[in-house]
């Protein structure tokens, strides 16, 4: 089952991998059209260029149809149509014959990884540029000569595009999941997040759920700022827990980036789930932030949002290069991320303040929760249950109890179910005390 789900996500990532995405433009729209095939509830919105969004302005739309460098015999040395990372994102148009000494000023490489093409952008400063492997640049350096450099692009007043899917629950309180759709062909860094988010939304739809789930698919930074400018009040009011999902398709690690103070429900939840699934998971403070958690945790916004990743952005060698291709991600990597996130959501749905309804220790044997034979070695079987009861005093939620008794909150869910079914355990309802 998990392998099938992992394969579903891998297939989605594979479909959107070749698309040339940027902050704006047809690449984002095409990506969202594909995602909508899997998630029909996904709504697509356009925000016009020039729209003020807090301290920012929605940029002009960028369109690129071709870019290349060719020698004077017409042999293409790099070709955007074969690898869309070959052009600097948001490059201005150009069509010039340049001497090598002039052309090399427009070329970007990753010298410490000489065989890869880096991903470079210049969103907010107008320029033209190309990207190539350092090895190729050195070959051209040795040859010198003249080259024909072409970028067929345009900047124009268009719009910024984003997607939103809201799945209403019994409560207006929300679980918020954000991912981004603005990078070109990079598998883990870009394609994995939307693929996981779509499959999580499907999982929510298949189940009765207490909370409302909000999924957003945004261009990074300017997209989340734009979204928050129109929604932050309702998000501040209703968001119970939130996640940025990014770089979730590889097999190497599990990682989290804390919220600004590391003390939200989401922080506690991810720490518990990840430590139980993989005690060696990577834990990063907010000082290591770099994705849209920056915007969701900004002063005045203050949403309870953490980032969940496999290998964290910026911490794996293929990041922001042509080496972040479909070979880097896997069905098993996706399945692991799906397992983490669905456990988080199952725990959130049951994360109440619980109160045992009898004074002193309940008699478990008469409720078939403990053997009537007492002998050496049987105590451990009910130790977890008794430990849970000991701290179910109405002041602790499920996560607090789990952390206090050094257990997985997910593994306590069957205990909660059993104790509630036999009438031993109650819930402290908000506003009604215990």
C-alpha cells in the first residue's frame, strides 16, 4: 500500500518535472492544471502585476521560449530547450555576437561542482545570463573566440498565479499545508512538495475529519507574501498547526525547521513523530530557515508553521543544480514522507486534553484491558496504558502525555480509543472545563 502511494507521488513529480516554472507565467499555470487533475477541488487564482502586497509588489510576468549559446558555425553549446536551467531566471531578452571575454561575464557556474549546471535567478534586478557546468566554461575559456548568445524572453504586466484547496471539516480550526511551484526542473527541491501535498489532500478527502484542511501551492516568497496579504487575518484566527513541505522525495534523511520560537503545537508534533520514526532525524532551529516558513513566522503574522523535509533544502549536494533530477527521488522516499505527515494529521485529529473519569487507578481487568492473572513479565504489557492514565488529568494534551512518558503519540492512539470505548476516559471540551 505504502509503495503504491509512493509511486503515485513519484508519477506526479515526473509529470511536472520538465516544466519551466518561475515566479510567474505559463509554467506555473501548466503545473497547477496538472495538479488539478489529481485534486479537482484545487482553485487557481491570479493576482495582477503591480499589486502591493505588504512591503512588496507583485512582479511582472516572465516568459521565455528559447535560449542558447552557439558557436559561429551554428553548433549549440547550451540549449534551454534541452535543459531549462541554462538560462538565468527572469533574464532579459538578448541576441548578440560576443567575444568570449565579454560573454563569460554573463555565465554562471558552480565551481565546487564542476559537472553540474546551477540554478540561478535574478528576479528583482534586471539582467541577462546563462548557466553551464564549470567544466564546459573552462573548455570555452581555452578556446576563446566569438559566440552567438540568444535569449528569447519578455517581461510584461501579467499576473502571479497560485492554487488553493480548502477541505472543510467539522471545525473552522485549520491544518495548513503550503508548498511551492516556482522552480524549473529540479525533482526534490520543487516537484516533490506539490506531489506530496496533492496526495495528502486525497488522504484527507477519504476520511471523516474534525479540522478544516487548507492546501496552498505558491511561488516561493512572493507567493506566500501575496497569499498572506489577503488571508493572514483568517489564518491567524483559525490555524491550529501548519507545515511547509519541501524536498520530501529523497531517501536520505528526515528534517524539520522549527517555528520562530520552537514552541508551537506543530513543533511539538513534528519532534514527537520524527523522533519515534527516526531518532537520528535532523533538527534545525529557525536560524536555519530559508523557505516560506520565513513569511508564516514573521512578526505580526506568527503562524504555528514548521518546515518538514527529507534532506533539507541547501543541505544536500544536488540542491539547486541539474543533479537534482528524477534519480534523486524515489517511491520509498515519498512513502516515508507520506507516513510522517499522515501520522501528524491523525495525531492532530485526536490531540485533546484527556481526563480519566474514575478516582484512583481504574480496574483494568474488569474491562478486559489487563489479564486477571498476575505474574512476572505481564506488567510491561499494561505499563504504557497505566502511564497514560497517570497523566490524563485534564491538564495535558495527547502530545504532552506522550512526551512525558517517552512514547510515540501515534502509538497512544489505540489506548485512547480503548479507554474511551470502556468509559474510563473523557475529553476536556474547550470552554466547558473538565
